[in-house]
C-alpha cells in the first residue's frame, strides 16, 4: 500500500514511517498540510495516517479534503489531545475511519495499518468478482 503520513513532530514521524515501511508499505511522509495536499493531488494514496494537530492548526479540514481527493483511501487520525474523547469525530467526519490516541503503542499502529490493508484487499477483490 502507498501511505501518506502527516505528522509534524520529526521523531514521531520517523518512528511511524520506519514502522510502516518495515511492514512492507511505501510511505510518503509530510510535515505540513500544504505538502500533504500536494502529494494527495499528484499521487495515488491507499491510506492516510494523520496527526490531529499540525503546528497550530488541526488537520480535520485536510482529512475532509482527502475524503474527496482519495475517496477509496481510509484515514487513521491520531491525537494526543483530549478532543473527541468519545469518538464523535467519526460522526462529524465520516471520511475518518479510526481515531487512535497518543501515546500510541507502535504495535497498535502496525495492527491498524495491517487491518486497513486487509479491508482494501477485500474491497478490491469484491470489485473484480
């Protein structure tokens, strides 16, 4: 899978990128929303892993844009804030498939990326048959 990772904290971004790459996926890592928009406009993306807070902005507008620009891609939103503690972001932004909380055990990220890949494979297989 080709995965767009949007995370502005460099050590966290590198850790997530390494984890996802080690699982056999291609990762395009971005540290700004502007760069992520450019990538999304020019590259086919299968999955997005997005941090809620990028700099002083939240990334929900970008997630909504991604829902239109890459409608077949699934979105994992990661947050270290207390926002959306009950998962209400999933109802407000139906393009977001999952919300994960920081500190995020790396095994949880691996599991969700793997699960997203399995769901994608099943959808692709269903379209062929």
